[in-house]
């Protein structure tokens, strides 16, 4: 029997011998590689978390002591040690385990949000709550060095340091990387800590030699130990943390379980906020991950991956870069995932990686625009939420020409609720002057990106889906900014927005097979609403919009408002993502679940038309006053 099979929870972990714990660590790595290679997910971060997680659960008493993980994709080991090993093969599969902490799965999970730099704020609040309630409980926050590049983490540290009696332990998992190598002054500082531990060697040498001198040796060592902080400041300047008033322990080898346990026990006994600095290697224990230069297998990449939306953007931006020397790019620690790596390689002096700091990225982009450049900011759609105020008041208010490129827009699927890019088109509708484009295919992505960077007096946004790029759908004509994709009658004007244009064409074919006349248009630019779309809508019996964004405040709502403002009375029915947090599953499965497939939509529209016709039959005739006329 494998050791892992005997671990049903943290209590079992505490009963194991040293050799069993060593065997368990090896078994966990085998399970991670085997499972994640099949299901997909975050392999590298979890391979580097094995011993740290084991130490956390052996020293603390979860769930009474609360363990909070910053960016929850590094909790696979935590799941294996908290009773979910038998279900681990369902990771990221529909109906199976989430790739992030999940309260519905286990009492050991508390924070589900997978966005970075938030754990310290959660931990601060939890620890304060337990102190006020006089509950003897510890809070442990695990944050990567990449997470510390986010300003919110430092806002939390500022407050934590002022609360001297909080039972709060902060583990900094320092592997020198977020998705890519960690950048900035903090990264340089941590590097100096983990690569210059001479002060510990000096203290060991002093202790060894003084220990040979009876009576004098031990007292003298205690005196010298009192100057340890000063010695640290000279040889390994971690004074940044201690100057904040936070007790600092480290650097500790994060792959040495016993050393981690010793450090955590010291931190636990201190009785106030403590930072434990653990040095790890992303992908540790799996040679292929350790040697992967791009991201140490941060996410398992499928072999022979088909050309995706990100690839199309990446190639086109390089072409634009050659044509436009004023175009620069900004990434928030996601150079490869957002497709900016090729631009960085071609124009290394025109790329700026600001770390996991979306707010700073956006306002810095405003400054670049004010300085005469045109920044392209590459983000996941879900992460733009974090910088809305900066977009609104730092970019749009000043009419800065900044282009935002939102990857993973709409339903992304596997990563669950916090990664679905279903909010962007709603929040962007609120920004005055902003122009928003949603390409339906790769050719339109190239076309609209070029149009976007030509706008110099307002923010522009380009958003597209995750995964394989859709086949091109050529327009049969252009009306204003609209592409007409199908013209077969005036019963239904079907507006397919972005990646849902292909679905709209499927719906049209199904409706036409039932005898309805359908015209399909792709707005291309969905904000502002094209006046030509309003004019066109007046000639139809129904307008139907389809988008992969939340319905509340989405493009359908804005089109309906534009029609009302123009006095156009054509009924509008908007289809989109319901305003709820979606469970993880593959994108097609999620779309099926929420009714955004060709078959489901065609049925709903048919029922809508039938209901409207029935209602019309029962309306009183103005002449006779009877339902259905004379």
C-alpha cells in the first residue's frame, strides 16, 4: 500500500515516520505528473510545493488553523493531503475536483478566488476576527514571490505589521518566478537573500569555536547572537521586512521538509506576525519541468497545439511593431500566456513587464501614451476587473490612446469561476469614449488590432476567446462598421458578437430550415453601438443578440437601449451568460449547460417567435375591440 493511501487528512500525516514522509513526497510528485499530464493544469507550481505543504499540515491544525493560498492553483498537494486523493483523477473535469480551492469540496478550503496578491488581506481579516472572538487559532498565508509584486500585498503587510499580536504566519514561496521570472526591485532583493546566506555560516562558526571555551563561550555567544540582526543587514539585507516590524525567519530550503517544519514551529511560537522565507524551485523533482525555460511547466501544454487566438495576436503585433516604432507592449507577469513573448524577443527595449500589478500596468500605460507612445496592454479578460478605476479615470478621462488586448474572454472553462472572462464587456460599457472590438475569427483579429492601434485619442479594447482560433467567416457585405454574414429575410436580425458569430450562423441555418427569414450581422466594434445597426433593426420583426459575456449590462442590453433611444420598437431578445459563477468544465460543456449552443438558441428563438405571434393574435383589434380582429 502506498503511503498516500493511508493519509485521509492532516492528522494521519502527523503520525508518519521520517522515511514514510520521504516516500510520501515522492509518491505525491508521481501522482501530480501522472494526473496533470492527463487532465491539464498547473504542474510546475505544485511540484515545488510538496514539502512546504506537508510541513504546513504537520505544524498547524487545519481546518481550525486556516491555511490561505495566494493564487490557488498551487493547492494540488493540499488537496491530496486533505482527503481528496481518491478523487484526484477528476481534477478540472466536469463534476470533479476544481483546480483551485473550493469550499464545497472540503472544510480545509476557505478562499476560492485565484487572483494574485489577495491572500495577505484575507489572512489579516481572519486573524483579526479570531483575536476579537478570543479564539486560539492561527492563520497561515502562503504567497509566492510573484504575488508580492502586487501592490495589494504591500497594503496588507503595512496593516499586518501594525498588529503585533496577530497569530499570523506568512510563508513567502520564493522560486524566482510567477508565470515567468519574477521582475522588479523585490525580486532583486529576495535574490540577495537566498543567494547570500553567509551570516548563518558565520554564526555557526562562532558558536562552534566559542563553545569550546567553558563559562565564557556560551554567554559570549548570546551577546554575539544579539547583533545577529545587524549582521544580517550587512550580509543579507532582509531588513526590509524587519523594518516593517515583522519577524523574519529564513531563508529556508523549501524542499527540506524538516527545515520547513522547524521554521514554522518557531514562527508559530512567536505569537505575532512572522514571515518565513522559503526558497524553492518551480517544477522540483521532475527534470522536464525543472529544465523548461519558458515557465517550468507552469501549465501543462498539449503537444501539437493547434493555432490559437493568442498566436494570431502575437504574430500580428510583431508585424505592427515593425511598421510602428511608437507601439510598445506591457504585460503583468504573463509574457508568454498573453502572446507578448514574440514582441519582446523582436523589440526587447519596447516591452515592460510590471509583475502581477494590473493597476500599475494600466496607469503606466497612460503615462506612456502621454509621452507619445501607443501602449498595447496584454491581460486575461478576468484580470482587467482589477484595474477598472485606472482604465476609467487614468486612461479614458485623459483620452489616452492605449489598446487593451483581453485574452481568455468569455467562457474559459477549466479554471472555473474566477477565470471566466465574462465581465469585461459589461464593465467596459461604462467607460466614456472607449471603443470595444470583438473579432469573430483570426482574420478579423488582425484587422481590428490594426484599427485599434490607429486610435490615438481614446482607449480601445480587443477581446477574444481561449483556445483554437475559429475558421474565418467572410462577410457578404459591409454596412457602416457592420459585417453582414448572411442575408435571407427580415424575420430575425441575428447579431453574433465576437466568438459567438459562428454560433449565430449555426442558429440561422436552423431557423431558415424552419422557414424563417434570418439576417446575421457581426458588429465588429460593439461599443459604441453602430447607428447603422439601429437603422437596420427597424426593418425586422425581431432582433436577437448572442454574446459570451454576462447579460447584465452586456452588448445586448446596450443595443436594446440604443434602439429605444432611437424610437425603434423592434423587440430585442439578448442571449448571454447568466449572472452566476460558473462551475469548471470544458468550454463546450459550459456553453451547453447555459444554453449558448446553436440547437438551444434556435429552439428558444422559435419559441419566442411563436409566443409573440400568439400574443398578437389575442390583442384587441382597434376597430372591433375583439381579440384577433374582426
